[in-house]
């Protein structure tokens, strides 16, 4: 009888091979899926932890800057603007920040980086009493020899109303704030009411007035935050996206057509500036800025930054 060997390519053998291959692939796919799920879970947990720590670090920075900001402004308003007082207060805040962070199982630090920068705070002699802006003259220079200036606000209780004004009418009749720049040229912001709205127009030495911003006058005081690029009343606030502050830092600041508005103002300048010598303008020592180091350390994140705190500095 002839010897007959099994057929290796028989249907039965092929079926067994496919079954074994399918089982092997199934095991492989399950293993890959488990590995991917583990990796994704680990990444998500790490991302959540890092994101939470990142938020905590940014919150610490924001809270510290706000606290030092308020400290400077309070010192300038009621304490005579002594840089030494601000330095001592910042030094005292450091242990408080460290203690508060320790309660959350992290390390936080706030420390002063150098000495506080002195400046001058300019206001009316009676800073809370509105009055016309024309006493030193229809157009007069508030401060000269500027290097730095910040927190410049004008609060208007009354401002001249102009109906269908032309460029010439605005320049001759509207209350204006002029930023003098000996290199880049002068820039003037004119403020007036038209149809129950406070209008702010900008003019340069080569361009006529054009509207920059406006707000419904509403009732009460209208605040023009020149360094913060915004207008506000008791009812609302409007951000002036075209900007009120000049692109180039001014060398001097003047008021124009001062009889066209009543109100108050506040401006903080560097210590080398030369304010007008006038009995109606109050010139007090002030703290211009202070630089602080802020750090946050947790198991998963180390964050450090240095911030110069100068409240109301132009954006």
C-alpha cells in the first residue's frame, strides 16, 4: 500500500492556522489597548495636576501684585508717599505669603527686589473739589521734563457741549489734554459733550481731530482714565481700543482750553519731573514703583517671576 502523507495545505489545517492567528491578534490588540489607556490616564492625571498648580501659581502672582499695588496707592494717598514705608510693608508681607501657601502644602514667596522708586503725585490743592482747569491759563503746562508717568485720570463734573463741531471748533473750544513729545510730535485729546455723550477726539500736529472713544454721559462724574485707555460713569465703563495714551512717552503734559471743563485730576510722575509751580496744584512726594520677586513651588511645578508694580502704568 502506498504511503500517503498528510496534506499541509488542507482546509482543516488552514482553519486551525487562522484561528491561532486570530487569537494571537486579539491578545495583542487587548494588550495595546491597555497600554494606551494607561498612558492616556497617566497623561490626563499629570495634566490636571500641572494645570491646577499652574492656576495656583498665577493666582498667587495676581494676588501679590494686587496687594502691593493697593499698598503703593494707599501710601501715596494718606502716608506722604514714603518709599521706606512701602519697602517695610512688602518685607512684612513675605512671611504671610509663605505661611498661607504652607497651609495648602506648597511653598510661596514674595520678596522685594531692590528699593522702591520715588515719584511725585500731582492734584488740585483741594484734590476732591472740582474746579475749572483754567486758573494758570487757558493753555498751561502741568509738568515738564517727564521720563515716566502713570495713573493719569481726569474726573469731569461738567464739560462744554458742542453741536456739530468742526475740527477748528474742537481745537479752539473743547477741553484738551496735550501730550508733548519733542521728537515724535504732540498729541492732543479733546473732550466735549454732544447729544448727551462724552466724546474724545484725537489730533496731532499733522492730522485734524478724529473720534477715539465715546460714552453716554449719564449722571454724576465722568472719569477719563488716560493711562488706562477707558471712560467710565456711575452707570458703565467703555474700553477705548484705539487708545488714549500716546505710543511714545510724553516729555510734558499740558491742559488746553481749561475753561471748557470743571473737574479734578490725578497724575503720578517720576521724581525727576518738574511740575508747575502754582498754588492751585498740589505736588506731593509719592512712591512710583517697586519691584518684587514671586515664586511658587509644589511637588510638580516650580514657578518664579519678577514683577515691577507701578499702579496705572500705561498698557
